[in-house]
């Protein structure tokens, strides 16, 4: 079936097309939907509304790693607070700081998952670690995505730090994850 939207024919089969419809201004969306059979309209714009509460995080596989030994994958609980304004606050239960994310449709963007500077007064090397998390909510209670770590070093003794840590700076690692609502 071909539905007419605007001047040309359009078949709403792809997620990208549905995403475009979901981001149109309301007046344009209503005009576009009025041209569609009613059976297509609900699938075109399903709203993701992540549930607030405790979620379970499970590390997946390492997708890329130029940082060397990746250690043991971590999994565990975290708390999601849906701020009902297109943002989420994530409170990890691993001792790390809470962080904020934005939600654009089903797309999750957490650019400041972790930012840390590692310094030692005895060595002129400052290691900066940044972690960002990205994901796509498949439902209000399930998300898949990646976490990407980048590490860099500044100072006259970075070569010493690289030798001690068995890492070449800069480096990056990306790990996939899934998370689901627990309670």
C-alpha cells in the first residue's frame, strides 16, 4: 500500500522514515497522518517513555579496544529517574557519580557518563578518562547501546605512564551493553 504524504508517494517501512515523522511539527504531523490509513498511524510514532526505578545493566562484548587489558566486564544495578522533559538522570550503584542523558525519540545520549583526571604528584603526567554512553530504547523497559572510553595523557612523563600502565595514549575502547527495568 502506498500512502500519499505531501506531493509524492511514500511507504513508511523504515525506522528513519518513522523518526522523521515523529520529529515533524505537530501541524505537519497531523496533516501527514490524515493521509495515512489508521492502521499505519500508531506504528509511525510510538513514544518511548523509560520507566523510573531500578534497572539491570549487563556488559556485552568488547567491540574495539586500543587500551590493552580490558579487565573483568562489570554488570549491576542502576537507578533511572525519568525527568519527563526529554532527560534522564542515571544513578549508578557502583559508587560512580550520577550523570544526565538526553532522550531524542528512542535515542539515548549520555556524553558525560564519566569524566576523570588521574594525577600523581611524583609523575608529570595527567591522564584524562572520558566515558560516553549511547543507546536505543527498544521499549520503555529495555535499552541496548555502547559505552565508549577514551583516555589521553598530558605532561612530560607520559611515556613513563604508558610504560607503567602498559597503555599507549591516546586510546579508546567500546563495549556493548543491554539494560532492562528490574523494579
